[in-house]
């Protein structure tokens, strides 16, 4: 093998070994699945050679990727952990499913259908998947309750329709299982229209089932949306909590007071050289620096404020007008306290109020 090829392979192996999905892997999944779809379409018969070639290239890529990961994990002593993990199982399926089917004599066009399983490889890389899993676990109670209601309505409705329609339409409502098909199609509001009740009472039941369908899906959507919102709030709270507890100004407070303060603050991530406060504008919040640095642009001098410092308090305590431009000098994380919460905080924690007040007075004196 030539040297450049060996070094390219080594580079590829290093990039592939520890990571779930590389950019090349995403491309391979896309090309592979698209080729499989083309293989099933007779209009693409002329390009069959190319499509087959692409499928084989993708398969070789996934086999190679799997072998590299197996070797990497074996070297790290984590082979069994990897093989039993979801990523390991998906990698093994991606590498072995099609070859096994071909070896077992399955017709190639059918065997290549298994390449649809390659899409599973992108699952671990989906952002927010952990959040979705947490929402499903936390909200499993209400979700299951709605599922039970869903099944109940399906069974009650299908038995009712069987009773009401069987004599008029023995072909379509001749048994409860046949009526079940109608109930699922109706309750999910799909409405193929292949099976339709014709008796007045049958239609009344159908109307009730359709309305129940809307209710059931509305409930599911509501439960998931509330779950996601709560999860995002929890994530934000934890992030803000971490930042708040690092600011020395708040460190003296007990855990209960820190939690109280955390509810009032929101986090803001800013790049370097971003104007945070413009001189002369109305002040409606103050800031604490959780990370990074800002520069206060005063007449004749510039003052740098680092981690743990606060700014923007003077407008809230004085005439509401900002006294100077303030911008970030580095990537910074600021905790923002809005005016309403500023007042609540000052009332609840007089010691903090005193510190902020004293610093504002000192700054005002320094600026005169
Ligand atoms: N001398 C100073 N040293 C540090 N910070 C200052 C000084 N003067 C003003 N600031 C800050 O710059 C902010 C500009 O907006 P505010 O006037 O709301 O609040 C001001 C203070 O927080």
C-alpha cells in the first residue's frame, strides 16, 4: 500500500475511533439510504451499476468504521461495554445486516433494503435526545393514562359500531377486529374513508370518536410541550445556579437565598467586543459577571471589571440614565437582574443592597 494511502487511512481511523458520528459518516448514511431508495425505483434502472457501487462503498465504509471502533475499544479495555451499548449495537447492525442477508441467499434488492437501518446511526448525535428521554420518563404517568383512554375509546367504539353496522355492512363491520380498524383510522383522525358507518346511530358514535381523537392528541401534545418547557426551565436554572454560586458577591448567601436569587437571574453569553450598556439610555437591569471581562468607558479613562464584579447598578439607584458605555473585552457570561427583581432582591437581602449601594456611591465619587 502506498504511504499517502496508509497515512490517510490512519488519519481516518483516528478521527473515527472514539466519535459517534463524523461528517463522513453522515454523508455515508445519506448517500447509502438514498441509493437504497433508488434501487427500488425501476426508473433508475439505467443507473443501477452506479447505485450498486455507491451502496457497496457505504457498506465497506461502515464495516471499516465498526472494525476500527472494535479495535479502539479493545485497546482501551472497553470492548464489552461498547458492544452492549446502543451505539455498539447500531454499528454492528449497520456493518452486518446486509452482508448476512446476502450470505443467507436473500435476493440482493431485498437484502439492500436492510441498509435503511443505517439511519439509526444518526440517533446518538440528535441534539436534545437526552431531554426528550427525560421528558418521556418524567411524564410517563400522564402519557400512559392518555394511552389507556385511547385504547378504551377504541374498544368501546369498535364494539358499538359492530353492533350497529354488522347487519347493514357485513363485509366491513362483520367482526369486532374489522370494526377495530375503522376505530383506529377514525380516532387518529386519519380518515381513509374505506370503511364508513351508514346508520344514524353508527354516525353518531363516529362523531364522538372523532371528537375524542382530537382530545386525546391535544392532551398528548400538551403533556409533551409542558414537559419540554419544565425541562428547559430546569436546565436553565441549573446553569444559572452554577454561575451564581461562583460569584463571590452571592457566595456569602446561604443555599436557600442562592436558590431565591437564581430564580431572579437569567444568563447571557456574549462574544468579545459587544456593547452591553449604551451611555444615556434608560437603565432597566443590572449585570453580574460570572465569567469574562467588561470595560467601562469613562471620560479620560477605561475601567476593567472582571469575574464576580457587577455593573449597571447606578442607573437603577439614581436617575435611570446610563452613565457610561460598557462593552465586553472577552467572551463573557453575564447574569442579568431586571429592575423589578432588583427591587425585590434589595428588599429581601438588605446586606446585598448595602454592598451595591456603597459601591455605586464610591463609583459616583470616583467619576466626579
Ligand atoms: N468608576 C467606575 N468604576 C467601575 N464601574 C463604573 C464606574 N463608573 C460607572 N461604572 C459602571 O458603569 C455603568 C454604566 O451604567 P450605569 O450608570 O447604570 O452603571 C454604571 C456602573 O455600574
